[in-house]
């Protein structure tokens, strides 16, 4: 779960990224396009630039871990952590019951 709230819907993000890629030719540079579009949608230029970079990684234009893969890795890490905790609980329970059985037999 994200620690920050997402003010912008995925549709707004996708549209803003598309506007940047379409508007690069109309502006002097990509950064100018980002600044212009960010002002129109009400986010910071830095935020929009991050959205654009993530979209490029997701599309395979740039090297990096796509969001889908990162989400999958987080889920697997969470599952792995939960399984380790469950195994630890089972190990302790097994040791407890083994000691209880030994105590029962020695009486």
C-alpha cells in the first residue's frame, strides 16, 4: 500500500504522458512541454517527468523494471516474508509439543 495518496487518476496520468510525447515538437524541448502540461493539470513538473520516465520504462523504450514487474516482486517478497513467519511459528510449536511429549513420557 502506498504511503502517499494519489491525487491523479491513472487516466489523467496516461493523458498527461501522451500530451508530453505529442507536444514535444510544439515546444522547444521536452522539459518545456513537461512544464507547460504540468501547469495545466495542476501537478509539479518533476512529478510529470517521473510519470513520463515510468511510462517509457513500461513501454520498453528505456531499461528498467516495469511497474508490473515491480508490483509482482513486492507481492512475492510479502508472500515470502509471511511464509517465513509461518514457518518460524510452526518450528516453535513443533519444538514446544516435542518437549511436552518428552515431559509426558518421563512421568
